[in-house]
């Protein structure tokens, strides 16, 4: 059995979830890690049982036999690192969300991977949460009938200490605001459930932290199928996190998934559904297995390996990952201009990546 060797580029706080996921996948092996911060790289390597660590991905890829490169660097660097690695080393790429901050960078990433015959996968692990999969199945089966409203709420706490951990945090060039960073997964889920967005109207503010970007945002989206979407996102919740949720309402039923990271089934109501059947669904899909660390990341990386090994279509490739990025840019464009922004559009005022 072939084990796919994975090299991590970037050893920040998200790296722990990826490393733990790889350890729990039979066909995956963590081959090496790198980070420009030597203390960070050495610490992650030691905790991962690796003999070596690297301070540059060039050194790592020249020295190690690696099949897949997992890019976990700041969002504003994703495009630069992806394009450079693919051109030089022709490696398959897993890149954390958002895949980039500018749609033009996302396009360049997709084009470079296509030209070099490598696969590009954008991390959207919440699509594998058990309640989310059940919701998606109901949508595909037509259980909701006509959809009319979808809402996502991200009410998290990120204080000044969080933003001061690294210089890139809270900047337009490398991080982006609450929508690009913290709410990126939730926006992806809203779009995955409701379909193609047509237009958006939004406002953003910075209330609680000394940062360039917003810490609070609200948006109203019109979708091609006539449904409305509402996004509420903030890192200014005090003193603790409250929720990361998604709700979908249709003419025949309503579903709410809550928890910290859309991982707990809260409401499952459909016309004609008996109390017994409803309670069975709520119990069976209540939440991800509580003892499996990084449940969604495990399923996601297993899917990546399956796609590479068997030449399958990815659930979230570059084109799919670009969709939520385009919507996020449109939201920021609306916030800057004070106007409703139609998709498709060319960003003029959005400060993401600049």
C-alpha cells in the first residue's frame, strides 16, 4: 500500500489539526515541516516525531521525497507559495482557506496547477461534518422544496492578544477581516447549500481590536434561485465564543446546525416528519464523533488522497474554492462602496490582498 508523503509549509496554530489528521490516515505520512520561524518549526517537528525540520520549502522539497505539499502560510501568501512550488517541483497542493485573498491570484493558482498537471485542493473540512452531510443530502433529495432563506452566524472571540501573535494578523495584505478569515468556511457552506449568488449588500466595522481590518460584518445576499442569504460574523464576541452556525429554510422544512463550528444538529423539521423520525435524525447526526480530533480534516485529506490515487473529481478544487472567495470580495466591495454589488464583478475598492 502506497503511503502519500505530505510536507507542511507553515507551522502556525492550524498546523496541529492537519498533523493530527495525517497521523490518523492509513495512506498518509507526515514527511517534513518547514517554517521561517526556527523555534516554531523545531517545536512542531519535535511534537510530530520528525528528526528534521526546514526553514524554507525549497530546502525541504530538495531534501525530502514528498507527494503533496500542504500550504498553511498566511492567506495573502498562498498564491505566491502555490505557484512557486508547482512551477519548480510539480507537487500536488492542499491549501488552507481562503485559497487566496484576490480572485486574480486564485485564477493564477488554478491556471498554474492545470498547466503543470498537478491537483489543487482547497481546505473546506466543515463540508464533512456529519450534520452538514445530512443537510446536503436533504437538499439534493429536494426535501426542502423551494428555498427562501439561509443564514450563517459566526460569533467568536478573538482578542487583541490573538491579533498580536503574528505581524500578518489583522492586515489587509496577508489576513483579511472576519469574513475572509474566520467566516470563510461558513460562507462556503451557505453558497454550497443555496447555490449561485447574484448580488450582495454589506457593512463592516471594527469595534473591539486595534487592527487594519474589520472584526464585525453583516451581509444580505440574493441568490440565483430567488433565495436570500444573511451573513453575520464577528470576532468581537466577549468574553467567549458563542457559535458558528448555519440555518436553511424552505417551503417544506427547516434545518439548523449549530455548535462552535457547524458540528451539532440543532433543528430538523420537515412537513410530515413524525416526532420519532425527527428525534432519530437528531440523535444519529447530533454531532461529529467527540473523541476524534480533527474529524473533518481527516475526512478531507482522505478524500484528497482518493482523488489523486483514483483520478476522481475533488469536492473542493481550485474552481470550487474560488466561488466563496469571489463572494467574499464582493461583500468587501459593497462595504467599501456602500452599494449593492452584482456578481460577476471586478474588484475596485476591496482592500483584500492589498
